[in-house]
């Protein structure tokens, strides 16, 4: 029996890599929004600096996630036929582009000066996009079974002597 589901082409030992990496940029970008909000409440410069570092880390991890996701997208024609795959990809490109603009503004204007209103607004928009993109990613896995094996797992041995 062959696997009937669209498969992930970026994988190690049949484990798709893209879903393993995506939590990192998500956590970094959402944390940047949180530190922006704390900065706006406290005016502590460390919070503005933390936002910039979090954005930089998020961009680095998003680049890796994008390479893996694009490998899956281009490596499996059935994935490219799924509307949610296109929406997921376009939404993520937009989120990363906005995070890059936010990082650039902070790098050129200063971490503190760029937080309000542009930085926090961009962080909030990125967070909303990540919710949408996550929903689309959920649809890819749970509705379209992308990267999910439909092969029966090997039986678990019951005799453990």
C-alpha cells in the first residue's frame, strides 16, 4: 500500500521538518508584541531592545521555516493544488515582510523610538496574520492530511521480556 496523502518533502526519517520549526518564529514574533506592550506601559528601554532581538530571532527562524515550507510546497504538486497552501504561504510571506520592516525601523530609528506607533502596530498585524496562517496550516494537516501518513503504524510488541 502506498501513502495517498500529500507528503512533506523536507523531512528526516519521515518526520516533516516545517512543523517542527514554525513554533520558533511564532513564539519570537508574539513575544515581540508582548515586549512592545510592556515597553509602552513601563518605558523601560530593555523592553524595546528585547523586541528588536526577538524580531531578529524570529526573522532568522522564519527564513529556515520558509525554506522548509517552500521545499514542501514545490516538492509535492498535490500541495500546490490546495487553496489553503497558497493562503498559508502568502500570509506567512506577508507576516515576515512586515516583521522585517519593523526590525528595519527599529535598527534605523532606534529600538525605543520605533515602538510607537509603527513597531507595536506592525507587531499586532503580524500576530493577527500568524493566527490566520496557523488556521490555514491546521487545514493543511487536519483537513488535507499534508505530511500525515495514512499507512498503518508498525505493531507495538506486547512481549517485553
